[in-house]
C-alpha cells in the first residue's frame, strides 16, 4: 500500500473551484477507463529505466526515447554505475535520438550523481524514504522539474503523487476546470484532494496522455472524444 504524501492545504472554494469540479475528475476517470482500458504505463523493465525515460522524454516524443534507451541497452550501459563512470560525450552520443542530447546527458549525469551519492546507485533504496522529502530532493537536481520528479516518484517508486503534463492541463482547461496558465501545483492539488484512489493515479495520468494524443489535440476532435458532452 503506498504511503500517504503530505500535500499543501488546498481550499478549492477559496481558489474559485467548486466541489463539483473536483468530483468531475472521478467521472472522467470512469469514462476514460471504460473507453481505453488499463494503460500499463510506464513502459520499462526496471525502476531505473523509468527514471532515465522520464528525463529523456523532456521535449520529445516517446518513440525517440525508446530509440535512445535501446542504444543504452544494446551497449549494456543502462545501469547507474556504468552511466556514472561513462564520459558525458559518450552518453550524449548514445541518447542522441532523444533530441537535445547534450543537455539531456548533463541532466542524466546530475541525476545519477544524486542517485549514487545519496542511495548507493540503487533506485529501489529511495522507496523507503518519505515522498515529500524525496520530491524536494529531486527538484534540487539540475534539470529535473516538477513533471519529471513526479514521474519518477509515481512510476518508478510507486509514490502517491499525480503527474501533471501539458495534456492534463489542456484537457482540464478545455472543460473549464482550471485555466491552462494556472500553476502546476493547482492542477496537482485537484487530484490530491479528490476521492480518486492513489492506486489509480498511474492509469489516470496515462489515460489523459492517450486522450490528449488522439482526441484533445491542439486542433481537437471533439465530436469523436469519449468525453463529448460531459461538463463539470
């Protein structure tokens, strides 16, 4: 059973959000799960691969990330201590398919240094630690922002924290739940204060990704969308 995570006090009424907006999230989950079924996300063989993928997927699509990870696997480099000792230019060359490979090599190096120095290079050692403290520590690693940190926490470490991405913000803003420009924490707190079970966070976020990729695009396919006709 995942631990409880400490979240900020969040008054939906004070922030202009009705309780019906929060309850709306449960209905959306039911509809999307019924339409798409379980997503089995994140696609990875190990928690460490999840973390690497979370960093590599910044500003690119998953297909490019898969090619970069395949390069790491084919050279037997997808292991913390191997990557820790690997020269940055070699790592950069291996992850080139992911785009911005020099920047991402530096970010991977920063994360791996954090993992080796704090947790002996074993990502599973992070699981025993408090989720709130872990999140704060991850956000101190250069190149890791809230979405990447939360992806690592949720998908690699099974921590009860909801990941907010551009798809989630687009879908909720188009349904008048929150304006797109509202802070990351405002969107996240909606889920943390809802009745949605922590165990559903993984699938729910993946369902938003599926909806955003195929229906709620920049030019939306509203007539075909599973959420057609649903409003808060």
